[in-house]
């Protein structure tokens, strides 16, 4: 069966902490018992193999036990976090959700039968194989929400290799490939999943201190928020061994500042996509944006400066978009990279490159320069159409404290002229009070 190897691990570690939620500890013995309970409930509710089940939840004991039970029952799981509430009906329609299971903040469960009928080529393929499925929604470079279909048997395969047993916070969301990866990594190594009531710097770092968390998987945006909030001054985070970061390019200035404050915390860059899964990665060092990626089940190549990946855990395809793979199974990530021997550096999405008079401008390079200025909270660089040069460079800046707009604009331009080529210097500069990231703590570029 799909999760037999996990149940075996749980059984050997019955008395270890499996989940911490709401200041209560749940052991692996509890998890085994509740996986069995939910399997029986699923069957009694008439939910059969191949049923498309919507899971509306955040990380909680029942959401984790139920997720695993649905895998064992051979269902197709459509996890949806609260962050997609505005698109929820659209997503359920695209994924043809037949049953909705809602798990509220008190970990109580409501099961609702829907009128949809799940019937498409990918679902039929999973049903024939008797394999559980996973549907994730990826916005992609165009902004269109694409429904990614995975065979969960393939995703689970890499977790059969033992790794370090760690106490980790589930920061990345329940319906994110990184969040799913966190669950499977921690549970397959008999570690402990530590949940948080809210994803704020103080709450997260308070939780790190209280439960001696060793691993924090997060985003560059959130690491910047930790620095800006100075929450690290209010909480002891000595237990942290590793902070892994991904989902977007990291600014070198942010990385170096954090590393200088916490030289003993290993900063590990990760890389993954909803379409192919999370690759194994190794940063050159904690102070570097260069990394090696790949590992068992993954191949990489660079074509015209763009990273391509072939993975055994690749999705079956999109429910609502054409097949993006080459005939021989490679996926174009759309990420521009620089190569140095075995290492690569992510420069940014190809779709985000600003073409100024035939010259390529990477937003991250300019953001990194501006972020080094004083009084900068957040900075976002983007392109705008221009009749003469094709595009111009624009920047939105959120300041730490009030500053005269005219004086700041002059100061920013002087700083950029000193540190950048002329065509990279922003033409338009906007000061904003709005946060420049979404509920997934990923930078908004539009």
C-alpha cells in the first residue's frame, strides 16, 4: 500500500512527538490510531478509490491524519488553504471535486458531498493504477491558475530514503508543494511537525524557542520580515540548525545580513516547482546564492540560459492547460540561471526580465542594490512598456520611516548610478505603504 513504509516508521516511534498543535503534543501512536479512524470514516461515507476529495484546511492533527488516510484509500486529494478563498469555487470546479472535507480552526471536520463528477484522462489513469493523486494549483509565469495533477506514489518514493530526524515548523502552506514536502520529510524520518497559530515573525520565532525547533522552511520575503521586525531580539532561536528558503530569488543583501547575525544557522537554498516536486539541493555555503540541485530521480540541463528539469516525480499534466513537457520529458522551468561548474544561481523568471533597448535587466539585481540603502523596508522592481526603449525600469519602495519623496528619489538615483549601469537605473520611482508580498510570503511583482 502507498503509506505502509510510513506506518512502519510510525510504529517504531510510537511514543515520540509527531505533531505539536495548539500547545498540545500528539504522538505517533495517536497518528496511527487516527489514520485508521479516518480510513474507516472515509469508507463509511461511501468515498471510494479515485474520488476527488477537496481538503479545506491548514496544518492540524486531523488534517495530517486525514491526508494520509485519503492517500491509503486511493483518493485524489485537492488541498486548499484559506489563502485561496477568493478562488475556491473556481478551483473546486476545475479539479472536479466530488467531496469537500472542511477542517476548522478547532480541528473539527465537516464532510459535504458535491455535485461534480471527476472524469478526465489523468484521473482515469490514476484509477486504473489504483494510485492516489494530488492536485496543486500553480499560477505560473502568466498568472493563470493551472491545476497540476500528480501521482502521489511517485512523490512518496523519494521519502523512502532515510534522512535526519528534525523538529520543523510547517510554515509553507498546506496546499503548496513545499508544505507537502515538509510533511512527508518530517514524518518519514520520525521528526516532529510543529504548527503555528499565525505566520508572523514573533509567533514563528516564539514557537521556535518554546518547542526547540531545528528546521524552519520559509521564503526570502519572510526572512526579510524577521530582520525588519527584529523579532530575533525578543526570542531565543539557538535551537535552529537550518533555515531553508525557496519559492522566489533571495536578495544577496538579505542573505548576508542574516548570516552575519546568525553565523551558526545553516542557510540552505531549496528549489522546486509544483510541476516537478522539490529537488535535493546543496548551497555552496550559508553566505552564497550558488547551489547544486538534482539528486536521485532528477536530471537538470541548461538550454539558452534557462533551467530544464526531468523528474521521476513530475506531474502527469495540467487539468486546464496544454502539456508543457518536451517529447523526451523535460520541463522548461522558465528560470534564468548562471552556471559556475556544478553550481547554478537563479537570476529570476524569464518572464520578469526587463528588456531595455535590447539589454537584459534582471529585477533581483536592482532590488539587491536598492535594499542596501538605509531606510528600506521592501523593494520591488518591474518593467513598463515604453515606445522608445521597449521597456523602462520601475521601482516600488516601502520605507521604514517617513522621508521626503523628492529627497529620497534623488538619493536612490545617485545610489543606483554609482552601483549600476545607466540602463538599469529606475526611470520611475514610487513610494508605497502597501506590503509587497502575498499570503504565501512571496513577492508580488505587479
